[in-house]
């Protein structure tokens, strides 16, 4: 289980997160919703160790990791796919996957892990020798997800995986995330602006506003509370 207890994050004098409390369960998808600047990316980066916490605790299965550096958190099974499709664009698909697989503990030999990636996204197998920079936006997002999952992490943090993608690709991406979390009992935290899609696949959701949790409930309850409409209005 992933748990945040009264976590605060600041960039200099600017407060990004204020007293965040939340839990994410194994095998479930937890949606983190909010407009731009709400603190979604800061939350995921804090969990991954890319930004320091000012106060509070980040616990993994009861163990406080809030002072642990990012590379050690990766070895604890925490993987983050940041917004913006950050790949090694000059490397091929397979070289990106090999690099991701080699970083930290691995559950399977590379050949086996690679075959699992290609079973999920056959287009990546077809383009395995192509440079990442030449892939379409949807293919790059498939590669990002594959780079995160190739080591079979226990905790998967996804920042805006649907951003800029066609609806058909978004549906494929979200199906992969759902199936992966269920099959491997992975704890998934999904930061999204597409609240409607996120709530369809998530079990639980948190709504952030100005770095604070302003609403928390099951996805069904948040949908019934018309959170999607409220957030859509906030984006306009």
C-alpha cells in the first residue's frame, strides 16, 4: 500500500502541496484529478523522490520513504512516467526498453520482459529498431508505459498518459493500465485532466485544488457528484 500522511511540498516560497493525506491500494487505480497547477505532478514527483517534502511521510507498506533518494525508491519498486513523453529520443525502441529494464531490480530476464511488451503493443515490435523520435505520439506513450512496466514495478505513477492522444489510442492505453494493475496487483496512481476517462478506470479518486485535497471518494461517488462537470468548468 502507498500512503501519504500530511505531506507538504514547496518550491522556494511557493507552496505546491499542503497537508496531503491519501492511500492507494494494491491492484487498484487511484485517480488524482485537478486543473493545471492543482499539484498533481508535484504529488507524483514527491512520491518518486524527485522533489523533497517539507513535512509529512510517504509510506510504502508501512515504511517511511520520504527522505530516501529517488534512485533508491526506484529499487523499492516505484516507477514514474512523467508528463511530456520523456524518452531517449535518439535511441531505438528496443534500446529505450533495455535501458529501462537495466535500472533497478528485475523480475524477468530481458528477453521475456521484452516479449511481454510486444504482446501488449505489437506496433512497438514492428518499430523496435526505429528511433523514439520518429514514433507517433500514441506510439511514444506506449513506449513510455512499457518502459515503466518492463521491470514489473509494485507502484506505478502515471502523469497525464492521455495528453494529446486520439480517443482510440487513449482507450487502448487505459485498457492496458487497467489490465496490468489487475493482473499484477500493482498500485497505480493516475494523475489526469481527463476526469471522465480516469474515473471510468479508477477505483478511488482525489480532487486537488491549490495543492490541497478538496474531495475524496470512490470513483462512482465522484461521478455521481458531477465532479467531471466541475473540473471541466475549471479548465475553461
